[in-house]
């Protein structure tokens, strides 16, 4: 019975907001592509064949080869893994940092709120991409540092949303009742405040996944992100710019993958926002 009710609810949700279905289909498609990369990619994505460099698309190489003979289609498939893993890990870091900052500012108020809010304002004064570049300059090049830089750069946006939710939640009667029973602040935060912040946290994190994908591609394009020969969509765009006019598919296919994946995250995030918490519509803006 429960399974039947769940199925009916999912059908109702999709019918009510088809953006959720479209976004989910796009994301699931990329996830399956990433998971099945070893089985569906026709070639090793880092195998060099100088005799086959800059081949045009054929039955042998569906999207041709790059400047050192690597199969472009295989690198696109494996690049899906890099983009998804980087985005998910970076936004997970951002969610943890943003949740702790936002809850602390909203719950304790006073000087704590002032200091954290001013820090958030300073971080938000710079675009996320510029902030990521600055952090990469401090941390150094490398995939772990790139993930950390994107996560830290995105965290103030999540903290702002969580702080607003916390300010509303702490005024509820169950929080006052918990204080009356003598519960400590951190016990109230973890048992009563944070569980009620999950909805805005999930919704906004989903929206920011698309931004994280673009940040990874941008940093890799500038040579600050994924290091060669690891396949990355941003790195593929960089490597294909010299022949963009004569062999446009190297750049265009990688760019198209980025656009479609970001679109999927945005559609899913918008749909979840409208269904789970419509009040966020005026508070959330895509960076």
C-alpha cells in the first residue's frame, strides 16, 4: 500500500511540475554515462596515437580525435565522471560549511550573527568564479584544491539561505519548549533547527550543482583545475580552441555537454524549489 501511495505521489509530482522529470532524466542519463564509462567508451581516453591526430569524425572515431590522437568521444564520456564528481563533492563541502555558518548566525544572533553576516557579505561581493580563482592561487593547482576552492566559494550562498531559514524556525513554539526543558543550544540546533533546514539546503544545493559544473569547466579551461591527461570538458575546450574553426566539434561537443548538464540541474532545482518550498522563489538567485 505504501509503495502504491509513493508511486501515486511521484506521478502527481511529475504531472504537477514536469521540470522535475525533465531535469531528472537529464541528470540520470549523465550519471549512467559516468558509471558505465569503462564499458561504453570505445577507447582509452588518455591513449595517445600521434598517427591519428586531428582525424575527422568517422565510424572508427565518432567525434574524431584531438591534437595527440586521443578519441574525443571517449574523453567526453570520461569527462562526465570528472564534472559530476567535482560538482557533488564541492557542493557537499559548501553545504556543510554553509549550514554551520548559517545556523550559527541565525540561532545565536548578536555579535555572532554580525561577524558571520559581514563575512558572508564580503565573500558575496566577489563573483563565485573570481573567488575560486583567488582560492586556487592560495591553495595551489590540483583537483582536491579545486574542489575545496569551489566548495568554499559557494558556501556563503548556502549560509545566507540557511540563516534566513533559521531565523524563522527558531521563533517556533517547539524551540521555545526545548529551551524551557533545559536543552542546550547545540542540542536544539542539531535536533530541531538543522532538520527543518534540510529542505532549503537540498533545494539550493541542487541549484548550485549547475554552477559548480561551470566553475570546474572554467577553472580547467584556464589551466587551474583538472590536470592533463585526465579528461575534463573544460580542458577539452582549451585544447580545441586552436582548431575551433577547422575542427569545431572538439569544442562544441564539450560545450554542449556542459550546457545540457547545467540545464538538467537547474530544471530539477527549480522544480524542487517550487514544490518543496515556494517561499524560496524570491530569496534564491542563480549565481
